[in-house]
C-alpha cells in the first residue's frame, strides 16, 4: 500500500509513494534527485535534434544510420536487462524513455532518407524499420511488467566514493539477474560501438551541419548524473558495496564509459 514504510524504517514517505523506492538518508535522496535531473536531460536531449532535422532536412546525411541502430539496440537491451536484473526504478523509467526517443529519431531518419533519395531503400534503412517494429513490440510488452519487491531488512548507509575495509557478504545472482546482467553487458558494448560510425561520418563529411550539439551535450550531462545517481544509492540490506557495484556495472559502463567517446564527438 502507498505510504507503507514498514520495510523502510525512517524512509521518505513521498519517495516511497511516488517511486516505491526506499530513501532513508541523504545519499538515497541525492540519488533520487540526480536521477530525476538526468531523466529531464535525456527527455530534452532529442528535441534539439528533431528541430535541427526539420530545419535542415538532411538528417539522413548528418547522422549515421549505424549510430542510430546501435543506440536503439543498446537501449532495447538496456530496457530488457533492467527488468530482468531488477534495477532501480529510475533506471527502468529512463530505459523506457530511451527506446521511445530512439524510435522517433529513427522515424525521422527514415522519412528524410525516403524524401531525399526517392524509393531506393538500402539495407541499413530496411534494418531500421525492423528495429523500429521490434522496439515497439518490446516496449509495449515490457511497460506493463511489474518490479519485484524486496523483503525487510536492516538499513545501512554507505558512500561508494569512499573506501571501506569491511564488506558484508555478497548477494548471489539469481538466474533472472544473470540473464539481465548479460543483456546489460551487451547493451553497454552497443552503446560504445554506436559512437564509432558517427565519428567516422563526421570525419568523412568534414562537417557537422545537420547535427545538433545540444543532443550530445545533454546526453553527456544526463549520463554523468545518471551514473552518480546509481553510485550514491545505498545497497540493499546485507549487500556489500563492491557487490552493489558489480550488480550495476553494465549500466555504469553504459552511462559513464561512453562519455569519453561523446567528448571526442564534441571536439
């Protein structure tokens, strides 16, 4: 029931009501706030590119189709893995928006591809429509799924940014979490690889016309805040900090690890 804090002593009632997440100290609250800000960054990131695409009409030449497909593939796996690995609610909400924004971006790309080059559908564009259909089916099937609830336990605060010599016992991976962890790992690889075709496209064109830098700037800001929100979150009762990081490692790599390539694109 809403407002039930029996499994979250001294927790924030409004956070429990809205996000169904236990926030018992400043670290948890900071994690929630940073996660919310990161979601707003990601929500706003695509709109400058949408505007730029409509303004210039050359989105099919400015952005690499493999960049968009890699991005969508990573986001789809991220969404599926987030559900299977029982990730934080904010991670799941953000993953859902990733997929929806990618589908709109791919739709615009395909529209300008057809408009500018007639009816010559190349293999990448056909693949884009396949990913588009798969994305819609996967998103609709996963949005209705519910998250599992954790049993009661003793709360323990922590900071992942400091060093502790004593570490509680590790929480074993369930079969579902192992599958989710594997999918999340592949998702992170796709995120990293998706940037390479765009870097090649920019170098080949010797131009960034048609690309909105605000897209990458907001994504970098969102990824930074998103990674910090995961790092600041307290682990589950009886779970060590190192084990917590291990459970969330693919999503941390997907958010923080891709920053270096986004910085390269920025230059």
